[in-house]
C-alpha cells in the first residue's frame, strides 16, 4: 500500500457497523485492554476476512473502567508484558481464521504517553514484536518517540492522522474533554483527510464516532481521488 489509506479502530462495540470493514483498508481490533473479548475479536477478524480488510492489534493500558483513556503508571516490563499478552490473544484468533495480524496501533492514553516517552515506546514495540514478529507495521503519530523507537529498531512504521478529531496548530489532537474535539461532519472530515493525505501514510476514523460510516465513506472517497 503506497497510497494513503483508511484505517478504523474496531472491535469496540457489539453494534459496530459491518460496513466500516468494507470501507477501511485496515481495522485496528481492540484486544482486551480497554475493551474486547474472544467473541468481539472473533467477530471483527471474521469481518476483516470477509471484506479483505487488513488486521491490526489495538492494545492499550489494561483499564476497562476508563476505556483506556486515562494514563496509568506502569514500569516498562509490565507494559511490555500487557501489550504482548493482548496482541497474542488477537493473533490466536486471527490464526484460527487463517488471517495474519500485520499491524499494531496503541489505543487512547497509551498512544499519547508512549509517543512522549522513548522508554514507554520501546516497551510497547517490544511487546508487540514479541507477540506478532518484527515484520509488523506500527501505526502511530507522524512525529514523536514512537516513530523514533520504530526507526531505531528497524520496524516498519505508518504515520497516522485523524479525520474525525480536531487538531491543534502543532498537529496534536484536541482532548476529547474539550469542546470541538470531535469532527462529525463527513464533509469536514473529508477536508481534513485532503489536508493530511500528503503528510501521513494512513488516516483513522473511529468506529464510535457519530456517523462513522458516512464519515469513513467520505474519507475513503477523498483518498481514492
């Protein structure tokens, strides 16, 4: 895949629209840290296999109470272990469907914390590689410690932007707790994708954003131009 492609964060709701899997090139599947269980992972992997969508692991802090959106103090070894455990769980289900897990993308607070700390970034990448092999591609912010760690470890890396999240002038995301953080207009999301498409390798739409299918369709159409 050389063209900027659409990814979705998936496996997070029993009412998740299946159409998202047909629109996205990659689905990052929640694997038990912030949400997800055997049934939800199997359902998401089955949909990926059905629609030809690539499978990615979406590990997080082990924090179901806060949906992985709160930072947790964990040492590097514990963090590596939980990322490896979550990715291994998804890999086993994917293998049962004759599908490979080709990507890994951190979720929520861990995504941002690891991008600010090289130690955390290296721990997360070590856990992902332990479970999925060094051939995986890490999905993460265009700039920061995750990209640096992947480069240092010679692990493939896909720079990510977001179509359904508002950004600050420095490219960081506006926190969900602030007004205007979410983009729920398909046309506005497509415009953001148009801006980002030459700056990143992949653009995300969250499956739990209101109107996610319409947003994903608009973004996919924009990226196809």
